[in-house]
């Protein structure tokens, strides 16, 4: 039952995040609902999706993992290495600097690295569905953005190297907080276990 709830959450969360990829449909929805109502509905469905994903995965985890493959122990180190730049990329999406300018969409890059890192270290069915879905969405979204006529237009004003340093410092602090606090106490699995 936990997997079903998690999949419903993924459909809600990723489904609403796919809508902006289709400019015509998004414009139609915004025209019908109004910009504020569209953003409110987007946020509400996203929140419901995240809650369902978390609740469903927790129920799946409590019932016992369904193993598909058993990753070797070294994949945990690969996961930990990949997670650091993934978190820095996500932070860089909000602190525009040269990282954002070079990557164009650091949130999508960070999401892909995060999903790939998790898929490397987790071989159970729930993790494959969860992280595989996010990896597929991020790859799809990047392809759609690349093929859009306005993909070269800057999304945000660019800062300089100072913003990059700030993104790396804040990203590193967030990476450590997630690894040392969130992962062991919320997820229930120590990220930096030996």
C-alpha cells in the first residue's frame, strides 16, 4: 500500500511540474484561473504530492524493502560524493552566479545528480521508482527547455563569483546538515555510516 501512496504522490508532484513544460496549456490555465490562483494551485498540489511521497515511502520502508539488486558497499561513497555537487547546484539555482550561467538550469542538474546518486546506492523497488521518476522528469524537463524557442534567454540576473562562493558554502552546510541530521533522524538511515 505504501508504494501505491508514494506513486500517487509522484504523479501529483511531478505531474504539476510537467505542466509548465507545455507553454500553451500553462497559458490557458493561467488565463482561466488567474496567475495567483494558478500558482496557489501549483503549490498546493506540489505540497500534497510531497506529503504523499513521504508518507508512502515511510509506509513502504516500514513494511520492508523489496530488493531488486544489492548495491556494493562502495556505492554509498559514490552517493556521498555525488550528493555534494547536487546540493550545491540546487542552492545555486537560488543564488544566481556563474554556476547558474554555465549550467543554465542548476536545479535540474542538481535533481539529476541527486537521483543518480540515490539510484547508485539503493537497489530496492521503492527507491528505484522514487529516484528513477525524478531522474526521468529532470531529463524530460531539460530536453523540453532546450527545444523551446526562448531557452537561451536568461532566467534571472546573474551575480558574480561572490554568489558562487556563497552557493558553495551554503550548499556544503546544507549537504552536511542533510547527511548528519536529516538522513539518520528523518529517513532512518545514516548517510555517512562507515
